[in-house]
C-alpha cells in the first residue's frame, strides 16, 4: 500500500518535471531544460528500479519515451 502512495507522489513529481522541460524548451531555455531532463531521468530510473506492477511499468515507459524525445529535441 505504501509503495503505491509513494509511486503516485513520484509520478506526480515526474509529470511536473516533464512539464517544466516542455516549458523550458518552449521559452528557449535549453540549459534549464537539460537540467530538468537530468533530474527527470534520475527519478525515472529510480522508479523503474522499484516498480513491479505492469501498469506502472507501462506508464513509466511512456514517460521514458517522452523524455528521450524531448532530449533529442534539444540536440
């Protein structure tokens, strides 16, 4: 039960980080976007390490793909 609560909070934080990345790219702040991508990637990797639920893994893989696309957008 506690794992689900923490995972939910972490997913909320991950979602906020991704939105901040999108905002930074939109306002032409690549340095800020790169820092946020690094933070989001670290959080994502830690979530992937502790997740065992298939639904959570699917959700996390969607975030992983989005973060990779945003990172490629900066290149």
